[in-house]
C-alpha cells in the first residue's frame, strides 16, 4: 500500500549447480507512487565470475503499489440566523509520507443547502468531489447548526413632572435580520412593569417584558 515499507523481495533460482553457490539479490525499479504500469522486480546474481558458465534467463516480476485509504470529514459549524454561512473546513485522516490536502487534485468541496435566509435548525454539510492518484477517498458529512438571532428590547426613557398625565411607554427593538421588522413580527407587547409613588420626584425603572413574536423560532429576546 502507498506509504508502507516494501515487503521482502524474493524469487527462485533453478538450474544452477549447488557447488557454484549462485545467489540472488532482489530489487525493484525506483518509485513510491501508485502507477498504472507496475514496477519491475529483478535479480542480481553473485558471484559474477561463474555466470558465464550459464545461459541465463531472467524472469521479471511485477511490484504494484495500491492506493492508501484516506478519510475526509466535514467539520461541524454553527452560526446565528441571518448571518452568512461560515467558511466550511475539512479534517483528514490517513495521509502518508508527509502528504497533506495539496496531494489531492481536486480537493473535496464542502457545502450545504442552507443560506442566509434559512431558519433556525440543523443542516447537513456534504462533501463532493475529491480525487488522488495515491489515495482512495471516503467521506463523512458534518452539521451546520443555525441558532436564534438576538433581539434587544430597550425601554425608552421618559420624563414627567409631578401630577401631569402619565406618558405612553415605548421601546426600541434592535436585531432584526433578513428583512424582518418589528411591524412584520411583533404581534403583542411589549408590556411594561413600572412601580413607585409617582407623586415623588425620582428615577423609576421601566422594564419591558412579554414581547410576542409571530415567528419566535428564529429569535431570542
């Protein structure tokens, strides 16, 4: 397999006189990558001074390097509703000989059906493509989690003088995305808590609460 050490090369000698002590050392043509045409295994005989006594036929053998197994995994990601998708990344296991993703041509590509307008939920990150001479590539998908965007309800400050008509309370809502607006989503509230003896000068807290959205699945208030 690509990246592994060579096995011990061997062969057989036939027809030589035992007394001559002919021995063979086996080697192969140089190369460490997967090729369509196998490498060749050949023999070098010793001692050379006795070889002229024989009509020698050398039978070569094939040495094949097969593809190593490489696994590519789409990394899990998360983002808020209304944001662009993050840059998807891929983790690999199984590279050999100091290789990295540069050894892949082309590299796998990670993608998802989710876009900026997609609602809160989980979406599969899939891998497509990817090829290499030296590797067989297997893949596993990841998950993109879209979480709720944050709405901030800020009560507006009010000033009154003692004994005058109590003002209407109001608030400002920020954080809408994807073209959502207060007019399109807010169906109730915000309602306010306010307490104190307003016959006395002082500062009192206006607390917005119980805001109702027509689509609350995409926002956290």
